[in-house]
C-alpha cells in the first residue's frame, strides 16, 4: 500500500508526471489517429443519409463529440482547481491552466459547427435559444479563465482565483445539458442518454460512438501536451529541466 501511494505522489509531482507522460504520448497519438480516421470515413462516407436532413446531418460527427468535450473539459478544469485549492498541488494548477484554452477552442468549435448545421436545418446560423446561449456562456467562462490568469502578477493568487471561478462556473454545465428539457428549444432532445437507448439508427450511431471515443483520446493527448509545456515553462530554472535540456534525461 505504501508503495502504491509513493507511486501516486511521484506521478503528482511535475517532474514525475512529465517523465511518465512521455511514455503515454505515442500510444495516445496512434489511438486518436486511428479512431478519428475510422470514425470520419465511416460517418462521412458509409453512414446512410438522414431521412429528413439528408447529408447535412453528417456534421454531427464533429459537433456532438466537441460539444461533449467542451462540457467534460470544464469538469476536468474544475476538478483540478478543487485539488489545487485543497491540497495546493502545483501540478493541478498546471492542468487547470492547460485545460482552459483547450476548452475554449472546443467550445468555439461546438458553436461554429452548430451554426453550420443550423443554417440548412433551421434556416439561420444563430438563434438565442437556451442551449446556444448557455454554450456561449461556457465559452466566456473559458476565456475568463485565460484572462483572469493573465491579469495577476502573482501566480499563486492567480491559481486560487481561477480555481474559484472554475468551481463556480460548474453550475452552467447541467443547465447546458438540461436546457432542451427545461425550456422550449430548437434543438432536438439528447441523442445519447445513459438511461435510454440512442435515438439514432445503429448505422449512424456506431461511427458517432467511435468519433466520441476518438475525440476523448485526442483531448487527453492535447491536454497532456499542454500540461507538459506548462511544466517546462514554470520549472525551467530547476535542475531536472536543465538536465532534460542537456540531454541527460530523454523523457
């Protein structure tokens, strides 16, 4: 048991995480490339057209995975913020910093792909319905995290302020998810629910599931890369980073 906790504490340190994650990256990169490649070809080429929307529905293979990750990524950021506030772990603050711009990019992509999908479906790129408005709020929360960190000269104070904002902002996530049920919305109800079978035909749903898994793997890959860059930026004056730069530690 003691050995297990020692491994956990080593992984929770910046140098321990940096060295361990170096071994994960090639596997994650290969898995993400295979899953996304298979999912895209399957969904865009072989999945049948929708009975009502025709081929315009195929943007679902981008829109739904990035929308899922925009929400899940905020929980990752908030969890890292909570760990930083409670245990003062430097690595947690680095993960929170790395997750903010990635989440903002995914949220923007979700809004953009939704607008592209909305034009042939609704006849307009944008409507101020509950789902779209709450997603826009999520984008502002992510951007606020980035701006708040840049607004502090003291890194520790910035970390605490960002952690509080991340935790407060989690109230928006269930609002986004349940908005189509709570208010009138142009959006269709959720395609995938934990408590019910998917509403899509299996020939359409299977490539979507592959894309969702692929995007989650891709998110993990990019988050680790961002975190490693943040570690090097903050630890650049430490001995282990100097050894790394000198080639005495390949990972």
